[in-house]
C-alpha cells in the first residue's frame, strides 16, 4: 500500500455520506487457460441408467459445478433436467457407478454424505420434496435392486456385512458378516425373493452365498471343502427356483453347477472336461426355451452347449469354428443371439446365431478387412440393436443394426474424427429412445440421447460454461505484511504466488514442481510477522525450511534439512513436530529449542500464545504448558497412560485459560477448558450427552468469547460459543432449524465484532456467511455463485485478512477455483507480538462517525505513549526483550495519547468523511518505565482500515 494512504486522522474534515454496499470480487484469475466444463454424469448401475417406473425420466448424479455432485432428474422425451438435490455430500467423492439404484417401481435410493450425520442413504420419488435422507451411518459404494428393496455391503474392522434396505431406518437389516463379500451379486431375483453372491472366510475360502432377504435365510454354501475356494461365477436363473453357474470343487475343475439356495440342492450338473480339467462355462443366454452357454474342451474348439439343469439334458449344440471362434457378450434381439465373434480374416466383429451351425453368421464387417471393430455394450431396443463399435475413421462410436449388413450403420460420430466417445451406460429408457454417457472434446463427458437417427442423437449438456477457465486451486492463503501469499498452480505447475494491492498482477515467488506429480510441497505456508515459512520437499532432499516475504529476492532456504510440521505460536515463533520430538522454532533465524519427545502417530500442534507468551500442547498423552523454554515447560494433566495416544487438539487462548477439543471414553469428543493446572482442566460441556461425539472444531476468538462449530443431536452442525463456563457454552443460532446443518467452516474473526465462514444456506448452497457478535445477527456476506450451485469458499485454515479484505478461494462457475476477496469495511486487526504482556485493544472497528476507545494494559505502572502512523508489519527491533516497533518510525507519525499507570484509555473520534473510506493506519502503544526511561515495552500493533 502506498505510504500516502496512511494519513493523520485528525486532518480530515467530517462529511456525511450514504453507506456503501460491499461485494466479493475476483482478485486474480491465476490460471486463465480455457477449459471444457464436463458434467461427468454417473448413471448409477452397470446395466444402464436408473429409471423411475415406466416414465421417460432417469436419474443420475452430475457436476453442476466443478467439485460437487448433484442429483439430477432428466426426461429423455422432453429433454428437461431438474436438480433434485444440489451438491450431494458437498464435494465428497462418495459416488461410484453403483451408488444409485431402483427402489421398487417408482422410487430410487442413493448413497449420500450429510455434514451433520455423515454417510447414509437417501430415497427419492423423482421430486425435490420427495428426496429425503432415509438412513444414517451407512457407508457403501454399491447398491443392487432387490425387488422393492436393495442389497448393499458395508465394511468394518470385523469384516464385510451384507445388508438389505427398503429405504427406511427400520427396514434396513444386517443379513450376515464375513471376512469378504463381493458387493456385486452373482444373481438377483427380479422379484426380490432371493439373491446369490460370493463370500470369503479364512476357513472356507471364496464360496457361494445365498439370501432370501432375512438374516435367518442368509447362508454360506461350501462347494469346495476346506479353505480352498470354489469361486462361483457366470450365474443365470434356470427357473423361478434354481440357478446354474460355474464353480470349481477342487476335484473336477471349473464346471457347470446348479443350486436352489440350499447345501443339499447345490450340486454339479455335468463334468464336461473329465477329471481336474475345466470347461469354464460362461456367457449364459436364453434363446427361446433353450439356455445356451459357452464351454471349452481339451484339444477341441470352443462350443455352445444347452442345458436343462440335468446331466443328460446338457448337450453340445455347435462348435465355434467357422465363421467365428469366440462367443462374447451374447444379447438376444428379435429371435437371435447377437455377440462379438472372432474371424481370422476379419477380426472381432458383429455376429448372430439362432443356435445352429448354419444359422451362425457374420452380420457385418464393420471395420473392414483384418481390423477389428470390437463391438460391445449390446442393447436390444425398439430401434434395433444398439451397440458401440470402432473403425479407423471414426474411432469407437454408436452404431445401430437391424441384423443385416446394409442396416448396420454408424448412428453418430459423437467425438468427431478418429478419437472415441467412450460411450457408457447405454439404456433404452422408453421404447424408441435411448440414453447414454459419452465424451466429445468440445464439451467433455455429458449425457446424450438418441431416437435412432443421426439428427435425433443429441447432447444434453448439464454443465456448459462459455468462456470457462482452469482452476488454479489456491491453498494455504496467508497474510505477509500487506501481501497475500498462497500455493497455487498454473499450467500444471505448482508454485508459491504473492499479490499486493499495489501490484498489477500476481508474482510467482517460487516454482515447486509439477502439480500432477506426487506433491513436493508437504503441508503449510505459515504467516509470521512480515514473512512466511514454507516446508518444501524437493524430490532429491529430506526437506528444507524456506522463508519468504512475498518477493523473489527475499525467498530463500532458512534451514536446510529441517522441515517438520509447524503451527504458529505468535508473530515470531512456531511450534514444531518432527515425528520424534517437539519444540519451538524461531521463525526469523531458524534456530530451534527441543521441549519434549513425541511418539504420537498423529500430528501434534500447539495453541497460539496468550498474552503471557505461554502456549498449550499435548505429547504422549500429557497436556503441557510452555513459555518456549525447557525450564518453562511442564506437564500438568494426563489423558492416557498407554502409548501412543492423543486426545486433545485445536487449542485457543481465552484470557488466562485455553479452550480446546478433547476425547474421553466417558463423554466422547467434546469441548474442554484448562487454566494450565490439573484441577482447572475439565470437560466444559457434554454437548452430545453420553458417549456421543459433538466433534467441536474451527475454534476462534472474537469479542471475548470462543466460537466454534459442532454437532448436536437436535440442532445438527451449527455455530456455538463459550465464555469458558459451562452455563456460558451455548448454541449461537440454529441457522438451519431442526437437524439440518449450517455446517460453518473456516471460522475467521475479522475486526472487533465479526466472524466470516463458509456455510450451507438453503437455496444458495455453500457461500460466504457473516455473524455479527455485537448484534447477534447472521447474514449472507456474498453469494459468489448465485443460486443453488455453491462457490464453496475455502482455505487450508481460516481465511486471510489484509486490511479490510477477507481473502478466500471460491468458484463462481466461470473462472474455476481462484482467489476472491470481500471488503468488510471498517476493520481493526491486531498484528505483531507484544512484549512484556503490554496489550493494545480497540473497543470497536473504526467506522466513520463513530468513537473508538483505545485501551492499553501493562502488568506494571508505565507511561503509555500511543502512536499513529504507517504500519511496519515486520517490526523494528527496539531491545533485547523482543520488543518491536510496528509503527514505522521513519515515516510521519503522531502521538495520539500519553497516560500513566497500568492502564491507559482514551477515545478517538472518527470523522464522518467519505474521503476517509479505505484509509489504512497503524497504532501501537510504547510503555516507558518512569524510573528508568531507557526501559521500554511495546504492544501489539492495530491495523486500521476506516470504513462504514
């Protein structure tokens, strides 16, 4: 900031002006590379899209912004899409191809992650109002329709558990637990009467599992005695009660078996290859009244067999010789079985058979010559046989055939040229209309539909942003004096960047390496007084500690071969954890003092220092207090005696005490308080009573209270605060009534009375929110991305505050995840480190037309001299006690006040002049011993920005 902006307040005349409306603004589009915005739909199951009954509506999850999925309903007839639930799970990758499934005739069930209750299951009838969280505490990546219910598998320390659910908590049952359960069943009865799957135990190996949807009707059928595995596969229903499949009993190889779901009814049908050899039955398909499958015999061509489930009824149908030697992906269409076959002269092409040798023919040599079109994903539709095939001219694209060479035609070259469109989940939703997911270079991976003609094959783009640019994905945004520094990427290169209000653009301070390789930067960019520390791990070293003031010239290695985990204690000191020890690091010199050994497997961090310069940390189960010296470090409270253990974290100083999160067997993870003594260390309030966890996080101090977010069984995850007493530990507001959650994150105190954070707001998504501690009011500070899609404000920790500007990462839907700022208006921000416990406080922020009371406090009687001038964020050393001047002595400065005593207090009227808006100034108190004028102490600085 130019020095001319820091002026003497008393020189400005008062002028009344109207309030200004602050808005968020993009600081830099650091990576302006044009990008394709792909909605990347997920259909929900292997066989195609999830359909809602007999309607033309399908469900999918899709990205309506870059890092969060939404539940979308799409009508393939009208082409209309409806967002049912925006941002399912808020940017958590909990969805896979099987995470949505039909639930009966007209509903669907899906996996979700709720910030208040964690992973679970939601149900939907295809409307926003009818989409609700149904079951909490369920983590699964696959859902399989089972009549009017679904089957799924959960994983715990005890193994895999098969569950069934009707979409309600009461109707969700555990059916059985084994060491392993394949989440994709071998076969499921469409009516939901039974299902087969593969289970694994140490004593039985991988064997056949059966369930009728009840715990008592769920069993393991051990085909291969002992710990060996029969590994059942390739199953199909023979009749309403029985299935046939392939299995290996260890005696007769992999052969054809039959089962009715009981041990006695599970037996070998026929040993096609006698003895230990295997015929490997697979590719079962019904054609009319006959069940066909492929099997292989020793020394003979692969062949098709038919079976009725008996030994005598299993017969050879035809040898797979000319015109084909393989039988892959058999699909019935119009009375014939279409499949991918192999001809020595024509490669893999489209074949069909009626079950006889003479009726087995090449349908079309799509690729021509010896090249293979490798047809796949066959779907029988009213349009004809739809499938994917590849040619040298068009790559792999969508094809349609009526069963003759002339009718086998390319339907659409979705990704023009020789590249492929990578079609998936091809589904006939209603007769004569198919849906699929496909890729083209201009638009990314999107939803497509087709009515059987080239003209009717159209892209249904759910997320298309003209002029969109790449994400630079900033993180570790910190303040360095009057600059903002961060780690971000441009053109796939990760670097340290800095920016200041006076610069035309961002500065690349230090290039770190490829953003696509294993990250070289491990952990934090940490702010200190006038500089920042960076742990940097080049591939060839054990890691170095760097320092930077945001310029290339002053970015250098501070200490080579030393790069521990760091947390800030104050403006000059950091707490470090090297894996074996903890200590204090001088952020200016790089020297360190070892305080204790540390065997904890989890990162250990310390609190910021209180005004006495003391901080809190835990090692080896012991809570400790320290002033940064070995002699001034002591243990005062034990959480546990068996090592390794760690039970507390997130400490913040409040007056003479600390507030933090701690875990015990009796009360779970809750909010605690300590005054640095064993007697004064206790549970502050059991917010989720009993052994439940409220998981308090995001602690920050504002206006004499500690604010944090936590989970309450009645209120969800909301904003809470404490004054250090049990009665004073209360919910601030139930912003989303009931168990819904505001889920405030990145709590950042700004000025004297505001807290900014990212919150989930109904109708707006996750946006920048504001809580005023003096008026007890909550508001939306900025809807960076208007409407339901979220901009998702974030940072690695709290937002970075420079003057009146709050800096955060957000996505407006066009520029990607980039650096944004919001103007708080009048702001008073402490900076620097006080010496000798001398503190300078402001009663309110310097709003035009108001009066601010400045108070300086010293432990001893002193002459207090309060100065105003240009800020020096690094500070000028005044003496060996660590006192520093944060008002630049070389610039013009004014003496605001002189007082004698332990406390000095005086009022500062702020003129009501529009010309003062945005003016920056620094204040600091210097305390002088009247009996020894050379003995001086210095307070922290106050960085003032004048505003409304």
